C-alpha cells in the first residue's frame, strides 16, 4: 500500500515518524493510518481536506479523531469538533 499523500504536511506524522522515544501506540497509528490500510479513515486527513489545509488540524489530534493522552479538545475550533 502507498503512503498517505498528506505526509509532507501532516504535523502528526512529522512529529512521531522519526521520534525514537515515541510510544508504541503512536507508532501503531503511523503504521495503520499514515502507511497502511486505514488511510481513508484518518480524521486528520478529512479535516485538512474539508477546512482547506493541515493548519486547521489540532496538533494534539490523533488520526482517529481523539486527543492524545493527557490532552483534551479544549483548544479545538468549533469547526473541527463538528466534523468529528
């Protein structure tokens, strides 16, 4: 399977793809959503496409649309929350 076409602009991928200290869970997200069979299910990708760019995707959003552990949705825009 090909890699996601949004990798170059995806802050999640950039942040965790080469991080030697990343948690296994985050490595799994990269494997499944960025390089695997769940690319079409990536909420980050959907939000980027609908709102017009990766700058609208919250930096603490996982590809499944949930906030990263230890964070919450308090800084997410209403537009983003409506889409998930």
